[in-house]
C-alpha cells in the first residue's frame, strides 16, 4: 500500500488497513469495467457514496455506524478490484472468501461489528438501486433491461433526481478520492446529516 502497510490478502490484519489506502484505491477502480459514458470512469468510490446516500434515504433512522457500513460495503475492492457479477459467479467461492475476510478486517479496523440482518438487507437494496441507476444513466441499459436484472426501483422525487444526477456524473480521480475520504471522516465524527436527503417519492 502507498501508506507503507503490507496487507496479507489471505489473512488480513485490521492493523494493516488504512482509510487513505481505501480511498486511494476505490477512486481508481472503475465500475462496469470502465464501460460507462463520460470523460471520467465511474469509480467504486463514487458508487459507495451513492449507496450510502440511498441507504440513508431508504431508512432515515439509521445513524453514522450504519451509514459507515453502507459506505464501506465495497471497500475490499481497493485491493482486489471490482469483478463484474457474471465473472464472480464463474470464479465461485475463491473471490468471495477473500472479499469476506478483507471486509471483516476493515470492519474491525473502524470499530464496526457484523451487520444485523436488517442492515445487510438495507445494504443489498441500496446497492441494487444504485446499480440500476448506474446501468441506465451510465452503462447504456434500457429501463426495461435494468428492471429485469435489478428489479424496479422506487420512483425518485424531483429533488432526489437532481441529487442523483450530481452523484452519477463521473468525477476526476482526485475528486472521487477526496469526497470519499471526507464522507468517511464526517461519519467517523458522528455527523448525522445524510449526503443526499429525500430522493424518493412518498407513496
């Protein structure tokens, strides 16, 4: 790692995990294998910010620790990359085993315990909504294709639409890294303010 840490991928120690390495790595890992519109890649750092914002909007009752779980849900990719789902399925359990060990070490490093079943479901739901939005806004999917693969997403409010668009425009690497790190630091301080409020229409 650029921090000077030496991370054992097969037996990762929380002591070798640094948020600066995570932010640096995730800002340089492209979602969708880089097959996205715009002059900059859409990074895993940006995806993580989007998932955290969506999760907080889906359940406004959650606090900073839960939001930190959302932000860090793909943190292992700072060293193992973002492998697209069909390839993950072909590889089998080997990738997922390494990913789970890294995520456990990352959680311990930042004082997070294993997530509750409810929080796990929230992370998965926010992740799928984020993927559906990225698919249609950035990766060339039609809405019907995205609905078939990811499920139908909640309707966005007008304010939410504007907030989503700001998070879905690809950022330069340095900006993605800085914004991810800033959000992490805000959540570590216990900042209760969501990064994007009220994006969904009320039923």
